[in-house]
């Protein structure tokens, strides 16, 4: 069922879903007063409805599996821990800062996805401690006092983690042996000497970590890594030399907003690469011609780079066509390249 600010909500005991369709200033009494009627509700999406307080009666929705709220709250109410069946909890925070999660959230034994939005903002969920481990698979923007050690302690089976690092305790992720997706940002652009990652990792996004390109060798050695996204000072330095070390399973590579000038690469370093994206690397001089020799490469996308980068991609395209390779596609977002 979709709702807007003026609609009256009928009693509907068999209703399974409520989704807010437009932005509200507050939760209408028509919804709050009828929560008692929605005893079988499974999905409640109030992302576009600002909550100054958590509505009375919502704790009766014990069959709820999916809850999204937009909250002007500093503390998540304890009543949210009554949603025994909840599997996904998404909290959109209205300000920069932390919203405190109740310790009793560990009572939600079916909870698998806990997200704080928007990502990469100044918002996060803060959890002092919990009574027992949770079987979470996804966590976004959760701040724990003990860093990665607490993630291992509280969420031993975590598969997807979005977090902001700010201490030395938060750079060793190797103990998270089930982790497959990691999105990592350094707090306030603090430089971190190195990170360690588990062999299970398949997707890695780094942002504002200011790593030296010499630290890339450990990432190259990850045996299951398929997607690598380096955004806005993830690495700093004018030259990246991949040498002949292999990204064994890498299929997707994105460089965005980096200060790199020269990129030296061998085709054998990327034996499985299918898509390469270069966005807003304004100092980059060219893409190595050897990139065109990667047999699996299907697409190169360029945006916000110098014209010389576009020229180097055109040379790659022409060289491959001369060799009979018409499978490689080139996509330019910038009009001047067309």
C-alpha cells in the first residue's frame, strides 16, 4: 500500500506492506492510530516521513520484517527491539552525528541487515555493547568502540561492511573471515599506513584513505577480489606501477578522483578484467596501451579526464581493431571526446 500525506488509511488486517510515496513533514495521525489494525504487516517503509518521535503502537507490529525510518532522533527507542521478526532495519538520520543503538538490539535474532544512511556522510550508528552476538550479514556506518575486534565479537558472520575508520584498531580486517564486500573511508581523510583484508573479500571500495601505491601489492594478492573501486584519495601519489603482479579474479576496476599522473601497467596484471572506469582523474596523462591487450576486456568508460586520456583510449581502440578485436567498447561521458 502506498501512502501520501492527505490520504485516509482504512482498517486492513490483511495488509502486508506500507510504503511512503512522498515526503511528509511528520507521521500523520491516520497512520499512527491504525497500527493496531496492521497486525500482519511485513514491510513498513517510512523513509520519506520525518519522525520527531517513534510512534506509539508501532511496537505491536511483531511480524514486521523490513523497517525503514527517517528519524530526527539521537537515541533509537528501546521499543524497536520488540520487532522479533525484523530482518532489515534502515535508519535515515536527519543530521550529522551519531544515533545511539540500544544494547537490547541483540534480542533481534532474525536481524540480518542494519544500515545507517546516507552513506559517506557524517552520520553513523553508535553501539556501546550488546548482550550477545548477532547473525548480521550487512552493517553500514556503525561505530564500535573496539573497532574491528568488536565487529568480529558481535557480528562474527558479517558479509558486507560499510564503515569509517578513525583508529589503529580499525585497519586489520583479516579476522572477518566471512567478509565479501567492504566499503571503507578514513575519517576526515586521515592517512593510514596499511590495511589487511581477508581472503574471502570479493568487492572493495576505498575512499579518503591516502594510501601509498606501494600498499597495493597486498590488495593484488587477494585471491577472490572481483571488484575494486578507488575513490577520492583512496591512494595518493603520482605514479602507479602494477609491475607483473596479478589481480587474480578482478573483473571491474574504477579509478575516481585520484591525483595519479602516470599509470604503468601490464596486461598480465589483469587477466580477468572486463570493465575499466576512469572518472575525474584530472592529472592522468594516459591509459597504458597494454590495457588493450587484456583478452577479457569489454568496456572502457572515461569521464572528467584530460583530452590526452581520451586520445590514448582511441589509440587502444584503433590498435585492437587492427588486430581484429571488435569486442572492446569505448564510452565517453564528455562531449569533447565524441
